[in-house]
C-alpha cells in the first residue's frame, strides 16, 4: 500500500500557467502544506526546493502528477531528475466529489489522497519522453496537423467550385483526379494580368468590330 511505503505523497494539479501542490504525510494522509508555483523553469525549481524543505529531502517521497503527458510533463520530468518517484494521477470518481467544492489546492489534495489506499503495483508510472518515443510523438502531431489543414483546404475548394463555374463538377465530394487537375492550374507561366482575367476565346464568326457611324456626305452642288 502506498500509504505504508512512502513517507510523503505530493499531489500536483497541473495547469498551463500554474501548478498547485499539496504535501500529505503517510500513513495518516494529513495535509502538511500547500503551495502554488508558476509553470516556468524557475517555478519548477522552486517547487522542487519547496518540497525538499517540507519533507526533509526524503527521496522516497512520491510525486503524483495530474497530466504527466500534457501540462504536468515538465514538472514530472524535473521531479524524476531530482531523484523522486513519480506516478500519474489515479482516476477519481467525479460523482463522489460533486457538491463538495473545487479549487486547485483542493484538487491537489484529492490527487494525493486517491493513491494512498492503492497498492504500489497499481501506480501508473509515466512513460519516458525522449529518444524514439519523443520523435514519434512529434511525427504524429505533425501528421494530425497536416491532415486537418488538408481537409480544410479541400472543403474550401469544394465551396469555391460550387459557386464559381470553373469546369469542375463539385456536386459530390472531389476526387483525387479533380484535385490534381485544379492543382495543375498553378503551373502555368503567364503574365499576372492574363492569369487573373482569363478572357474567353471566341471563334471568328463571333468576332466583330464595333459599328462605326458613317460620315454624312454633303450633296454636291
């Protein structure tokens, strides 16, 4: 059981700008102190030093961080680099806390209290965020972004083709061939005025000059 294995448990409610921390003593779960620190490099170091002072520098202290894959990633990494054990926050029953009140320090206390009755083997340890795993995460994020941008571009092109007569049937979803056809339009080497104006070509029968007013001849006397 966590309450009988670690002398202290640190609950962390992580956010984009600030992190709320709560220090609980084991096995009683008594709240020793609470604090909030900015989510900056200096703020993370202050949080580590603050915990070390309150716990006597005991490296057996367990850090339980909410969002170790998002807002709490940097703090979890800093705590692990300092020699502490780090775990991800356990899943909590939202209905059990309904109507009790909500604040960042209170959430930090609940995060720490939720792991006290758990077995150590039940703790969710954060995965490493370096090497191949970090590279794959970057590639997946880039691919998702490109996919979203591609879908938005196709939707915008479809809307344009449905209101402007450009010779492409857009009554249904555009096919890959139609998209390639439109993309090929950009490879023309023409003057800017020609590309914008695109005058229609007409045959010789429709070409005619503007009628000219005949000059009035004065009768000879």
